C-alpha cells in the first residue's frame, strides 16, 4: 500500500484497456457498491490516460488526476486502494532519471459477471454491502437465459476436421512458429484478488476426509477448490467450521456442493458472529467513572433507567408506540430481534436505543439504531446510565454558544443632533471659525 502527500507526484499508466458497454454494466452494478462511484470514475479515467510512447515531458501529476476526479489527495488514494483491493488496478513505484520516483498504474480488465460471482471475496463483500434481496436480484439479472428447447435437442455442429484439412504431423506436433507465437503472446489469465495478509493454510486431505464421511467425494471438493479457499481465507475458518456450515445447505442424498448456498450460509453465520463477538467484548468492559455519572442524573433520568431495566425490548417498543398513538410494524420488531439475538446487546441498552431513536424519528429503523449503537459502543458506553449521561452532555454542548461575545469599545464623540438643538437659539447658521474649532476638539477626543 502506497500513499503520497505530494500532489506533484508524477504518474504514468502502463497499459491500455478498452471498456465495453458490458464492462460498464458490471462496473456500475457489481463493483460500484464495493468501490463507490468515485472508484468507478477513477478507473475509467485511468483507462484514458495511457500514452503508448511517453516522453519525460508528457508525464502527469496527481494534482491533474485530482482535478479530473474532483477528489482530495487522501480521498484519491483511498479510492485507489479500493480499486487495488478489488483487483481492478495494480500500482508500482518506478524510477525515472529526470523525474525521480514515479507512480505506475496498470489497469486490469473488468471481469465478466460470471468471474465476479466466482470470485468469492468479491461476491461475499457484495452480499454484505447490498443485502440478500438485492444480491439475489443481481444474480438473477446476470444469469444467462437459455432456450428451453436446447436441453433435448441433438447437436449437429461441424467439427474442425469435418471442414479443414490439416496434416497429421501439424495436428499432433505444432510447428515451431506456432509454439514461439504462444510464448510471445501471453495467455489471458484472470487476475486474482490480492489478499494483503497471510492467507489461511488449508489441510486439503483433512477437508476431503471430513466431506467423505458425508458422502461427498474428493473430485467434488477439489472441483470447487478455488471458491473454498477464498471463503476460508476471507472468513478465517477452520476446515471443520467450513464443513459444518456446508452441511446446513445440503439435503438428504445430496452429493454435490452448492457453493452459492454455502457462501450465503457462511456469510450469515460468521459475519454476524464476528460482530456479536466484538459487541460481547465491549459489553464486558467496566463502566467508566460510574459514581460521577450517577450524580449527574435527574429524577426523570432515574425513572427512565427503571423503565428500560424492567421491560423486555418488545414490550417497551409497544409501550412507547402506544404513548405516541402509533402502531408497531413488522420491520420494527425485526430491528429489536437483530439487536438482541444477532448483535448480542443487552435488553436495557436496546430499550434505551429504541427510546433515543423515537426522539429523532417516528419509526424504528436499522440504520438509525445501528448509528446510535455504534456511537455508544465506540465511546465505551455499555449501560443505560452511561448512555443517558452521554446524551445529556451532548445536549448541553449544543445549547452552549460556539462563539465568544466581544466587548464593544465605546468612543466619545460629539452628538451633532444635541449640539444643533442647543445652538439653535443662538445662531441660525454656523461660521467657518466655529466649525473649525469643533473639529479641532473632536480630534482631541479621539
């Protein structure tokens, strides 16, 4: 991973990649949830920056790239790292005798939708980002449709030797020119996702033996070796954990692995388990400065603490909705279930999250509940008492003015209106000498 704080850092693009209409479809539909709209824009920008024979004077700088993408330098590198992590860009540091250190970007071809979904690191991340419903819709969208009558039809396609006549010698052993050409022209291998950390070592013999006890043969396991490795690497599973999760997706008499179903099951179990473990560790921490916190609470706060401590989350949700004159929706109950059973939060803390959500909105939603829960846990807040104290502190800060009132300096000057009133009886007009005297006195007062 490389970052530069110098906007004058020179860069080159090492290769040219044509972006087709189908590539754009894959980029905007499958990659955009992973790299963001800025990532898609930066990728397309870099595909246009290739110069076949670059001269020293033809280099570009990061500042020019910033200007094209309208990104700050740190945001530019963050976006670039997302493209690198998803296999769309490779970055190198080169040395130029005139320019010194230069960045070199190698643009990778956009994979097909099939390659994307078979790269389990990408499809697992997409599933986490968009959710099951949208993910399944995308799978259906990119699944090729075939003519139903093709299944029972008989193939009558002409073979190579049915049409062309090639000497037996050339067919068996290709000519030297053909072999040399194969060496010169590189094979179009699909680029792999760089993991960035030490991958998990898999005992394939042990894995095969575990599946064999459930009548899944070795060939079936090794056929999906790449997908299995990606899932185990991504979630850091043991062989036993992978097999046990795979069994959830299998019905009686099945001897095939449904990798799509396995991917969903692993994501459901281990993605949530990892979050639940993080929450559990946070909740085990001792409350900070509990005595001071309790002293700052009012009678009304104490009543709220008693209420959230004495009721189940579902009952408390119904009670709050009844007071507001509304009704509880099915989605609101799902939010409660998710916070308690899937995230592992305590009922009193969930109740206070619900109470806080209703101060901002009329309906309980996952997004708002997650923002509040994340904010509290990141601040080390694990009890309703701490949460109430924290909310009061934030409320007080918002009431305080963010500016300082400066004292105004009052300068003694002549009140011309009063002066005119006093002197109206004496004179109807003012002489030049008198005006000069007044202005001299005015200067002294300043």
